[in-house]
C-alpha cells in the first residue's frame, strides 16, 4: 500500500504513476487466444471437447455438454428460503431499474414535411459468459441476464466452465430466475469463439457479455466485429472519498470489499484528515486477518492499495476524475456538492450509509462497470447494450422538393453522380408532373 500527501513535493509525479499503473495481466495471451479461436472456428465441437478436457479436466461427452432446464429448476428449488428470497429480491430490483432504461420509438414529421423516426429492437440472441471457480458469482448472472431479457432478447445463452465437471448450484439457480434459455458447460476463450461462430451443437449469437479472465477478455476483443461485446473488463477498483467523521472500520471494510476480489484489484482512499487515514490503515490491517479471502485481499492491498491525504475533499475531485474509477463512494454527510464535481466514474455511491457492496447485489443499477479508467468514455452495462436502433424516413412530394436540391448539390460536390441522379430524376419527374 502506498501513501501520498498532496502537499508533498513530488506528489504530481507519484500520483501520475498511480493513475498510469497497469494492473491487467502481463502475460501476452493474444497469440494463444488467436490459436484457440482458429481451432474452434475450424473444428467446432471437437475443439471445444479437447480444450475442456485440457483446461477443465472433464469429458463433455461424459459429463454432458448442456445443463438442462430441469437442473436449473432443481438448483433453485434446493436453495434455502432466505437465499432464494435474496436472489429474487435482487432480480426484481435489477429488473425494475433496467425497465426504466428501455428507449421509446420515435416517429414525427418535421417542418419540411419529412417523416423521420427510429425503432428500437433487441438482438435476436445474446451470449453470456459466467466464470467458474473463485469468480462464480450468481449476482453477475442476474446483472447480465436481466437487462438482456428486458431488452427483448429472445435467446439468451450462458456458457460457464465446470472444473472437474462440478457445477455451481447458485449460478444455476440465478440463471433460472433470470430466464436464461440455454446453459453450456464450456469456458475460456473457446467458449467465446463458440458463441461468435457457432458449432454443430451451439448456434451463434449476436452479442456477448459477461466478465472473465485475461483469455476471455482477449477473445472478446479479437472477436468484436464478428459479434458485439459489452466491454473488455479489467481488475475491480474502488475509490472512497471520506472525511474524518466516518467510522474508520466501515471505510476499511469498503476498501477490502474490492481488494478481496483478485490480487490485481485496487482500493484507494482520499481523505482530508491525516489522523483518519492512519486509523483506516490500522483497521484494514486488523480486518484482513479475519477474512476467509485474506490472502487475496492482502496481495491486492499491498500491491495496489493507496491512501491519499488532500487539503480539502473538493480538491480530491480532480484526482478522482483522473482515476475515473469503476466504483466511487462519497462518504460524507452531504455528498451532493462533491457529486456535482464528478465527471468520470462507473457508479457513484452517495453518503456514509451507501456501501458499494449493496450495489453489487440488490440496489438495482448494474454492477458491470468500466474499469481501468475506461469510465472516461464508457458506461456500465445497460438495456441498450442488447438493443439496436433502426432509423427510418419517408419523403412526400413536398418533403423531396424541400430538401432534395441540397442533396443533389452535395452529391455533385463529392463527385458521386449516381447519388445526385437518384434524387434529381425524382425532382425532375415531380417538376414535370406539376407543369
């Protein structure tokens, strides 16, 4: 963990190093991913079976390629009432929030007499990647699947690795609650390729969402254009802006909520109270030892954690915007003045009583958010990621007469005579009929 003070000489250089530090996987996986993609494209199911045997240690022909609907129903039914209720509450709140994102079609006639509009439609099929192992989170199933269904996606396909053939019952239960249509026991870059190209067993999709490791992220990057993707996700991150009136134990827990995700996760505190910074540092060290995830959290905090002391919290906000964090907590009594200064953040959590962890599960807004400073130009997952807009227009005689000559002039200026002629001939016919 590093500690910086904005009043120190050399702060600007040290902060720039923090902003520009690279936390994505260092391994050059592009060549391996390209080989995997080519194998799946050329060999289809045979390549999927071979890669699953190699990486997940089970044979698809024996364990089964597809997880059936009855297995999803059984997984949901096997949950305790408390857990089923929690998942259902999360699903319902996520759905209610995302239903408000559905765009309205438009259709109007402008002053020139031209009918203009747009229609929004969901993609026919979407693929959703769900990690296995340590990062198997039912909450992510809901956050990806629910917006897809709200958008009107007719076929939602989930792919998930099952190491040693073992499935995660919570993930299957969440898939059932969210309305997933197909679930396949495949993971890694090979699963992304299968969704993009299709195989004899798995029909292709139109867009792919969901988090994964470096190989999954690289596969999505390489296959963008063959299919749409939500984003290329990197390690989790949180920035907390807090004054000294907070309970340091609460803020320490907030920071650790991201550190425990992965050794590459990042947690940063900005505060105007040096004594409070000391107290939070001590609390982090005390709490790490109590976590079942202590090894991961310790590695992330030691390598990527930071505490920054600033003269005032207002002066912290330009630093926040340079970090453009995935998650931003404004842990103050009145967060609105600071919120007004936020330009770049994936999601903002306002007030002392709004921990980021609530947003991961049951608040409603999506927790699939841009990382690695991508909040400067990208937004979190939404219904719009699963939809596309088709514009339309219709010209009456009056409309063509009003705007057609300008189109002819521009086409001529661009040296495209067929463009100009296609409009001019109609104008000429229109003029002749009027004479």
